[in-house]
């Protein structure tokens, strides 16, 4: 199986079972906006937020400071907690954050996301054609095949997106399902 990692970050969970799920809260520099999300790879997801790969709310409002996260071992529990936090009032979220992170520090370095890693990721995604990155990001069903690098200083500029060949017998219109009573009539 080919490697789907870039600087030790796995961009595909195929073939591996990950039972760690994270609910996280991001904010901007001025703490005016909160974003609550869920992921199975917090390290990768924070890098995506920091280098602004994904277009949307977090990119528009510059929401990239990790101020709170929680670990779960069941995806259903993580999603339920995310939904619960999204319904919370702003003051409740602020109290939750201040309980564990009184100074509102950015927790990304505690996860191991350093400035060197962020610079390397920015360089990689800057060199990669934007159209190909966008097509990969729009379709989360596809696997990322990123070049392997022993040290994060040298990153190749090729992103290989696998092409899925069409399945035989699936081209064109679907055939109507056969009725078992029709099969009996044919056999008589």
C-alpha cells in the first residue's frame, strides 16, 4: 500500500482504524467568533485551518486559534458533543474555555504544530496547482496521495489524485429490478 502521508501527517485513514475523535473550538485573534468542529485527526485539521486550505467560515473570519479540545473514543459521542456545543450560548462557551485555558492561549503548539511545520505546509500547498487541491478538497471521498518526505524541508510539488475506473455494468441507465414472480413465469 502506498504512503499517504506528508511529513508524518496521514491524509487517509484507509487500512487503519482510528478510535480517537476530537471536538474542538477555534476562535480568531480578537475572540469575536467561535467555530466548533469534530475530526479524527486534530493535528492535520489544525494545519488545514492555520494555512487556510478550506474556503468557508474559518477562512472568511480568520478563525485559526485552537482554544479548546476534547477527546472521545466513539464518533457518535463526539458528534453529539459537537452539536451540544454548537447550541450553547456564547457565555457558556467562554466559561468552558476559561476553565481549562484561562489565558486563551493558542493550543496548537501543545499538539506539536510548530511554525516550521506550518511554513513547510504553506510551501507545499503553494507549489501544488490550486485546481488540483480544490478538486481534492471538494470531494472528501477521494484519498490524498501526498509525496513522502523524510524531512519537512524538501516537499515535492506533485499531488496525485487517484482515478477510479468505472465499474463494469454500471454505465448508462439502471435496469429496473426484476420481480421474482416474473422469473417463475419465464421458467414455466
